[in-house]
C-alpha cells in the first residue's frame, strides 16, 4: 500500500526536480570563479612580493660581488703583486698630480731613487727565492718607516722610488740617510736560519720651478743613484735643486 502511494505521488521525479533546481539556483560558475579569484589573487600577490624580494636580494648580492671584483681588479692594476707597493704606472699617476700641484703652489717635493746594493750577487749566492724575500723584507720596512702620505713604489726589479710630498731638499736628504742607516744596521733571517745583511744606494732629487715635466726630476734622482753606486754604494747622493 505505501509503495503504491509513493508511486502515485511520483516521489522520485519530484525530488529529482528539486535537486536540479537547487543545483541550478545554488553556486553558479561566476560565483565559483569569483570565489577562486578571492582566494588566488592574494596568494599570487604574496608570491610576487616574495619573488621580487628574493630577486632584489640576489641583485644586491651580485652587485656587491661585482664591486668587490672591480675593487680587486683596480688594486691589481695599481700594485706590484709581490710587495703590494704601488707599481710604476701608479707612481706616475700620483706623482703627476703632485707635480701639477707643485707648479701651481710652488711647494716642493722630493724623490728618492733606491736600489739594493749587489743584488745580483745575493741571487747568485743564495738563489732567487732569497732575493725575493729580501725585496719583500725591504718593502715591509718601507711601509713601516715612511709617512702615510709618502708614495712608495717598486720601480722595477730591486729598484724603488719614493715620492715625498711637501719635502725640501734638506728634509729629503735626512729621510734618505735615516732609511739607508736603518737598513745597513738591520739583519734579515732567511728560512734556512742564515742571517743576511744588505745595504742601499739612494739618489735624491727635488722639484724645481723650471722643471717642464715629472721625468726631469726622475732622471735627476736616477743620475744621483748612479753616482751613489759609482762612488762605492751604501750611500746617498743628492742632485742639487739649483743645478
């Protein structure tokens, strides 16, 4: 009897129609898309913010690495690789600036051309490794001895040149004599325990208002150095500023 009544009321068909109506009147595709966007858009924005932050950090890191590399290349271009003193090229750049200032102001400066005495004999007797150690020892002594604003350069081989800003001939002479005496009294211990002593010859020259270019002063200092070696080494010779 009950089954027959269900059949008579067509229960299945009525409920199926209700479900379809509910489905159609419920969540539409537009509602679903809107809901999805409501969730996804903030997530996408958050991902983009994180990506931009990570990208900025990576750009900053690579920029820093590039700056460090450029600084290293600049340093290599200016310095002698063994002694880490200025090289010849950097000397002419800095000394050229000092020369231009001296021409304008009339404030003199000095140059010391320095050479290790009998260096070839050291290489022949002890070997080139010991010769390199002597050069390094002298460079380290220079860094300790000379003033902060003095420009110390390895000019080539065992030869060095030092620019002494705002220095008169008499001052340059005294500075040269003190470093000559300091090295002559010094003892250098090499790796096998032996003690090596060496001396310096130094040529001194100072700026003249009549100088046309820096090379004129360098040549005078070099000539004075040659005379110091010719006169017996372990001495300084001054090229008079008035001659």
